[in-house]
């Protein structure tokens, strides 16, 4: 029988997703992803100052952002955010119960919750869900696990990258959920990455932090940063390569593979952005420095006027120039060059003469490329966003607490 | 005959608005507002780095932001932004021709243009418009002048404040346009304020800068800062009060009146925000300092998720808490108190028990109040925004360059 596989593709991992009754839709709402033994692990969590109880738990057990982890338990339908001490107790109980069932310590279990803010978890349902999920862990339940972490998502979002390290084939695989409340300063709503690579926790932590900076932290759907964002990577070591340490040639190879995987997952979140019909890539080069390039790219990516223009298929360089100019990045209008889909539309402080038909054709596609060269330095950054449609308003004005 | 009057309410001012054929709609598109003699004047312009040629001209003739000015010429339908040297020449010619007709120096005439970016002004039409407008200056043309500065605006936006200074009745009156591309760091799209008060230019400059900080710079429709924002005040002195200098008791009174006027005009812009159905006031208190209070208030005011929730009438405190938390202002969830319409809905890190019916009733109104107390200091700031509706997308996705 053909089975869709992602988190269990790397050797040494099992997963499960069950329906425990949190979601009104009756769909899968609790997932456990586990390694057969303690895995090297790293996690990045939201920079929002209002954080969910599960984020507090993750920071408690991985205070440096890396360490060793056996499993990750995740529920959807209720985010356990702004739930006080009772919420913290509930997050810890999720770890404890999962750990008991797997025969490990509570501190070896990461927890994440996603969904509505401000409600306590229905712990009776959660307990039953954890029991059912840990009892059905296996290599054929990836799809159920993925569905169990989704909320307003409309697509399955996963990616796989393979590479060779120290003569061994190594697989990195990830699943991700997120559609609204997606903005820079975060590690997307929830992402789980598994790999059979053998790597030291310190090296894994560094690789994840660096990968997130240019992938999950380079996307925005609506400039709103979630309170629950968590992305974690578990490295089980079953590939049998020599353990990767910092600053080795193998480290660079692994980090590049992880960055590729995170990039694919991050773009998948934007493509599934609330109301999105198009993926927009904004590349800024020639900025004063990398920080300026990021600020400029995100200023365009978060401009509602620009996003509406793309939705309407309009090559409106005025809105791109205005969005760059309002940012704190150094912008000199006379030096600025703006292109869409490889066609220069603005140069020397003026609109350029260009093939309107060609640009409009590009804007009709599903993937839009905007290229900005500030010509004041060497900083580069690429951000991803989606267009802004009436559907975004419908989803978010009709969603009630 | 009853005549609507605003900019000519203060003694000593005349105005005119004419149809010179720039707007496809055929409506008024060129205005001149003039003082009978040189007025003390102050102007604040956009902080966007991409600026229109008229902004460049205003900064050239008022390098310190204040001085003496006779008249203000404004056209709509074309913003003269990103138009290079030809655009600068055109802006200067607008000032020169207006000055000639009024018998004054070009450097005594402010210029503003609003409308589409990236097109040269149709100078033949502009010249004829200036000739017609300067020939028809009077005290009965205020409505035509106001209509001549509007673009996507759907309402006339003006306000009048009266006070007594040095025993004399003094009138301050203002008109404003702006509906989209409205965001902090600006002085709204275009605002013209006239007053018969006698005041030194330095004092007028200070009063305008301070008033703008908490009024025009406290509003946002869509977080997009315009390239053309200009607000100017002309003080003719016809009221006959002793000239107001800095640091006098009369200065404080005048500054308060100007702040009141700017506040009314700024709120009028938000009420007429593209697609807006509600005015939302976000008051932040108890912030670490005023800067933090402003950052926190604007983070809520610019949150698309929050603005959609208000549009849907949903008391979604989770989105308010998340928007505060994602900002760089110091936020301690346990200390945070959030209220809507005077009803506390979040406290101590948790949703409060509250009268849902009362809050939902408030959210059905046209003016929504959100109160946030961070309880970490004494900083206060109030920001204004509008809800985010499908109509915003319609207006901005269907607008073509």
C-alpha cells in the first residue's frame, strides 16, 4: 500500500495523529512525533512578548534552544495562550503524560498548541488523545499527524531534503502549519523537522537559528506575529554518519540542507496564507547592509497597498517605491531600480519605459518576483509574502472568539 | 445666501477651486488659498524618503519648517512624484505663476499635488487652472477649494476651532484630504489650516510640529506612508491680537487650539479611510515611556487581524494582546489590562469575565474605543485607525496605474 510519508521518512522516527474532539470539525487534533531514542534537538520560538504556555514549557526544557528530546506532542483547536497558571500546568501535564507513555522524562517532551487564544485546554480530551496517539505511533500515520496540527490551513505543507554526509545518505523532513497571524520575528506557527543525521545539539541549535533567520523569519502574511510560533528539529542519528560538530565541512553541508528545507516549508506557509492567491518574492540587493535589506524587503512585503496591487495584477511601482521609502532603510530614489519578473519598471527616480504586456503576463501567474536594487551598498535579503484579497477579510472578520 | 465656509472663516483669507481638466471625473482639481498679506506660516511634510516634487519645493522655501507665506496652490489627480527634474521644474512653475498673478514672490507660495504617482503634470491645464483660480479668489469658494484637493476621499473633511487670545477672538480653520496611503510618520496627505491669529513664525512652527505629533502622526489607515504628505498653517494676523511669541501663556492657548483642530482633521481622515466603516481609538497608558506607548498603540492600530475583528464586531482580545506583544514596547502579559468601550476584557494574563452583550453593543457603533494599560510606567499615547473591510481590497486591487 502506498503511504504518504514525511516526518517518518528519516529512519528512527514514528508519528501518530488522532481525533480527540477538540476541533469542532471533528478532524484530527492531536499529534505525537517521536524518535526511537533521545534525539539531538533544537527549537526556535516566537519573539512575541505574549506567549502561550507551551512556549514557556519549551523554553524551560531547552533554555539554550538546543539539547536532547524524545518526542513532540502537539494539539490544534486551542492554543493554550493567556491561560495563566492553569495553562502552564496543562502544558506540563501534556509533556508528563506523553513521557510516561513513552517511558521517558517529561523534560524530554516538547509541547505545542495552536488555535483559539484565551481558552483552557479540554484536558479530559487531551489525556485520551495522548493515550490514543502514543498507542498508535508508527511509520504510516504521517498524514494524520500533519492534519492534527492544522487550523485554518487549507493545504498539507511538508518538504523533504536529502544529502550525503560523511558518506551516508541523510534525510531531513519537515511539516508545518500556519496561514494567518504570520509575520517576521517568528518561527512560523508550528514546524516539526525530523532528520536521521547524527549531529551535536550545539551544532543543530546554530544551524536552526541561522536557517530560521532567512526562511521562517523572512515571510509575512499579515504582519501579525503569533503567540505560539515554534519550530523544532529532532536529529535521531540513525543515518550512522559521524556526529557532526560545529565548524566542520559536514556542518556546512547539513546547515545548507536544513536551510533549503526551512525555505520550502516557509514558502508553503505563505502560499497557504489566508486569502492568498499568489506567492510574492521580494528580493532586495544593494542595501547599506543586510539589516537594511531585510527592513526594506519587509516594508514592501507588509504594504497592504502593494499587496492589493499584486492581487489586482497592477504593476504599480509607485507603491513599491513608497513602501521602500517609508522604511528606515537608506533609500535614494535616484539610485533605486525596481523590476517585476525581470523587467525594469523604475530607474533614475522615474518610471521606466517597459513592456507592459510582459509584466502584466507575469503578474497573472501564481508566483510573482519583485526585484529592488537600492544601489547604496552590498546588503541582500529576500522576503516572501502573498497578495491581499477580500477572502482575507472574510476569514478574519467572520472568525469569532 | 448661505455659504459653507472654512478656510476663509478666519479674517484675511480668500480661496478658490476650479475645474482644469486633470481629473477624469471632471470635478474641481485645482485650489488656491491665499492670505491678503504675507502670513506667518509653518509646514510639516512626509518622512517618506521617496518624495514628490512639491514636497521638495516646500522644503526649499521653508527650510526650517516655518517662515512667511502668501498662498498655497494645490492640484489633485496627479501627485508629481517620481517625475525627475521636469517634475521639480513644474512644481516651481506652479509657485511662480501663482505668485505672478498675486503680485508676490515665488518663494511665498507653497505647492502640493496629490493623485497618481509617476506622471508629469499636464502643465497646460495647470496654467489655465492657476489663472482661473487666482482670478476668482473670494470668500464664497471654500467648498470648491476643498473638493479640488480630494482624490479617493468620500467626505468633505474640515474643522473649525475658536478661542480668545489677548482679548481678541481668534479662529483656526482647516481642510484636509486623505483616505488611502495613510500612516504614521506623516502629516496626512494634504492639510491646509488658516488662522487670523497674529503669531511669530517660530512659535507657529513649534506649535504645528507638536500638534502633528499627537494628531496626524497618530493615525493610520493602512500603515502605508504617502510620498506627498504636507500640512501647512497660515496665520494672517487679522484678529489684531498682540503677536504671540514662544513660551507665553497665549502661546500655550494657541497651541492647544491648533492641537484640537489638527485632532479633528486627523480623525476625519481615518473616518474616511478607504473601506472604513468604523473609527477606532486605541489609548495606551502605563507604558514604560511615551515612545513605548506610541509603538504599542500603533502596533494594535496597524494589525490587520485586529482591524478585521472590529469589522466583524468580535471582542477578540487575543489579537489585541498579540499585537501589543509583538511590538518592541515593554509588555508584561500578567500586568496588562485591556478594555473595550470601558469594559475590562483581559486582566492578569487571562481573559476577564465580562458582559459580552455590552461589549458587542459597543462594537456595533461607529466609534470604537480600545483601552490598554501596560502597568509598567507612565507613558501615554492615543492612536486612531479604522476597520479593515473587503471594500479596502476592492478600492486598491482595482485601482490601476
